[in-house]
């Protein structure tokens, strides 16, 4: 049954990619779906990109073990801050401003909003370099799950999954990814509901499960857990961090109108609350289901959730859970590949070195870079240089730390300018690099939060000390006309 679910899912991915490829007529179609994406497509694209194998295999297992049921606050924060508030504050502002400035990527937004080509180049390089370990963490999580489920070699699992990611992005572009995200989102909703039913059914219900967890350690069922400070860092990193991640913000570029933003905000928030809340809550019960006192007994924290699922699910359900995690991961990988390849092809090659390139040439280059990004991610994942949570937090924190301040104030206020953006970007990068060297990657959640804070504080402060930008550009960027409808 596992093979049936997997085969049907992978076949659907390829079919959607082929159908979508026939609708792609231009670079704008390939990269942004022609800026015609409706609320449901955009909401599911946002939600499924938010959650991947990392949350199910890495985060839910490790954080559930460390914080107990208090780790559910991370899922709640993801829904209320990372989804609802992000859509309300950034959604329509980003949509309108990127249309007014004709910006199609995050680096291009930086160039046109702040009139700075060097800043565009710096943003493009950070995106490509630091999203590689993010992508690697997703492949690593999938590899663990597939190896345990099918008994196939870890390396072979990741190579196969990488090949399907590349086919989906190479053919379907953003439209294919968004259509696939709807299918994947529905699978995730059905799968997470059934997963919770079987998991807690094995433990005798939610109440009985909580009693069993409390008998191991009372702090595991306390409202804030045994380590509230580190829990706070994780909530902030995973909730506010998405405000500065290009693969998330990209969804706002492509949505078609203000009404779609309002509907999308509700849908994506409900989706995040269900998926994030359930994933983190269930991850706290690996001690109960597995009856172990040390994650090393099952091969480390990255194997806690896979082993817990194998111990509590019927065989046919394992197939659906596998497709659930794969669905979450494929959408994230497609977004990462698209954003990273566009940073080099659109922003560096065409934007700096070869401005005369045709859209067709850029589209072909972008597809080639998709392949390069996937290969680089595989190399990092195969090396297994760190736990999944560490890889994810490091890349997430660095990219968000560099981008959050300049991007946030760039869409919120006319007062933000080139000097402020450059200082905010540099402050975020510097804090991330220096603290990582001093504290090590194990402190990545704290480091990421400090990098974001530095960016958010320095950007407006430095902007106040520099001359205001030309009023004509600001009026164009902040205008409210037909684009706002």
C-alpha cells in the first residue's frame, strides 16, 4: 500500500508539471504565474512552503523531546505571527509595491526600492548560498523517513526525491508548483488528521497520553515547558523569520488582488494552525510511544518521529503519512529552488552582467541553475554535517537576519533608504557570522533571532541619519491605484 500511495503521488506531480508547462509563455509566467494567482492557490502555496519534512522529522521530534507539549506554542506562533500577521502587514503592500516597481524577485526589489545595485548583488548571493543548507535539511529529513519506511539506502532515497523536485520545477515553474501545492495541501490536511487519530488512539486518547507523559516528567506537560527561554527563541525564529524569507514573500508578488490577500490570510492561518499545531503537539509524545529515555536508542533526535509513527500506525496509514511529509517537503523544495535560481539568473546574470539577455535565455538559464542548486543541496545533505534542526535554523536565521529589516521598513515607510537598508543587511549578516563563530551552530535559533533584531533596529536608525530618497521614486513605490484593487 505504501508503494501505491507513493506512486500515485509522484505520478500526479509529473502530470501537473507537464500540463502547467503548456501554459508558460513568458519568463513572468514561469517565475510568477503571470501575477494572476488567486487566494486559495496562494494560501496553499504559502502554507505548504512553510512546513516541510523538517517540521515533522526534525523540529517536532527534537523540540517535542526538549520542551514537551509546550512546543505547540511554536505552531501557534507560526499561525498567528508567521501567517495571519505576515499577510495583514506585508501581503497587499508587497503585492502593490512590487507591481509598481516592476520587481519580480527579492534582490530586484532591493535594487529598485533602494536604488542600489550592490545591495541587489549582495542579497542575491546570500539567498543562493544560505538556502542551500535549508534545502539540504529538507532532503535529509525525507531521506531518513524513506530509508526507515522502504528500507532503501539513505543516499538513493535523496537522489530519487531530488530528481522529482527538478522535474516539477523544470517543467511547471511557479504555476505548476502552486497547482501542486493545492493537491499537497489537501493531502497534508487529511494526513495530519488521520495521524492524530491513530497516534492518540494507541495511547488511549489525549487525556491518557498527557497523563503518561506527566508521569515521566511533569515539566513536559507544563504550559511553558522546562526551558521557556529557548522555546521563545524558536517561536520568534520560525514565526518572524518567514517575514524575511524570499521563498515566502514571493507568494505575495504573484497574488492577483487585494481581495485575494484577505481571503488568503484566513486560509493560510487556518492551515498553519492545523498543520503546525498538530505536528508540534504530537512530537512531544515520542517518549510515551517508544518508551525510551534517550534519543540515541533510536538513532538520534532526527529518528524520533519516524520511529514513533512506525510504532503507532497501520501499514496503509504509513503510506499516507509518507505522502503527507513528502507533500510538505516538495512544495518547500520547489519554492527554494525557484527563488535561489532566480537570484542568480534574473538578478545577477541578466541584471548585472548581461542585461541584453532575452527572457527565453534567462528562463533556460534559470532551469539550469535549478539543477545546480539541487545538486549542491544533495551534496550537503549526503554529508550529514549536522542535525536537521541545526541546518534549518542556521540558514533560516541568516537569510531572515539579512533581509527582514530592509524589506519590512522598505514596504512600510518612505523614510527607509539605501544607507539604512545596507546597514541593516550588513548588521544582520555580521551578527549571524560572528555569533555562529563564537557560540557554534547549536545556538542557531538564538543567533537567528539576534540577527533579525539587529537588522530591524539598525535599518530605521541608519535611515534617519541619511538623506531621504528622491520623492518621485517614493511616490511611485507607495502609490495606491489600480494595483491595489
